[in-house]
C-alpha cells in the first residue's frame, strides 16, 4: 500500500445521506460554496480529515484508515450538520448556551465515541463534561468559532489524554481529565469527543 497522500476521496455519499449536494474545489468539499470545507487524505494506515471552519481556522483530525470515515460520520460530522447545514439531530448533538465575560456562546457537543474490543462500552466519568465546560467558560478566546477535540486512551496504567483547542494541545485540561475517575476492568479502550463553540 502506498504511503503517498491520496486526496479526492469521494465524500458525496457522506453528504447525500442528509440531502446535501457538495461541490469539490481542488481537494476540498463544500456545500453552497461556503465554509466549512472538508478534505480527506489517506496516508497508509492513517486517514486525515481537515476541516476549514473559516478562512483562518483549520482543524485536522487523524484516524486509523479502516475506521476514519465511520468515526468522523458519527462524531464530528453531526456538529457541522447542526451548526451550519440545518440538519440538527438531538440524538447525536447536544446544544446549550454558556455565559462568559465576552457574552453568550453556543456549545455543540457530539457523541461520546468509546471504542472497546469486546463487551459493553465503559462508562464516561461523571464529571467529564463539567470539567470541559469549566475550561470553555474560563479559556481566553479570540474569534467567533472554536473546535475542541478530546481523545482519551485508557489502559492498565491509567488514562492518557490528547486534547486540542483549534489544533493546539491543552496540558491543563489534559491533566484535569486524566485526574477523573476512568473505569478500567482489564479492557483497554479509547474515547473521542468533538465540541464546537460558536459566539451568539
């Protein structure tokens, strides 16, 4: 298998499932010629999905190649559908308003995607979203749109967190999330969560 990037993966079925007609501009796929734009590239065992939320804000999400499109469809895509394309699904996206010193913001939270080899999915720590919400209320922000990507891997040695705000690691939030009560019964697992924040 080639390790060279393979752009132009056809995303038409991803959009048409929601009665959206995308157009391709180079590597990017857009709806009605407006942001957000999506680009997918495969490099060997990895699938990278780039999201251009605005002209200046671009996010990259990396997945295992064999599960990337599925995880994107279940996790990140519903946020875009809800926020930008009028396809809100309350079973997949939670919307709420939080108040900050700079005004109210809408928070769109996707599904907790927990990947485990066998058995039922492990529970999510009770204080996980409260910890994230506290961070979002206090974090200095510039601009009107922000993307928070949460990844946690749990094994016998405890949790490892990779949390990025607009693509930048957040060590303090990672430490707070690692300190939560993560369940481990001998099965290793991963959790992914996407959060979109928009000034209202």
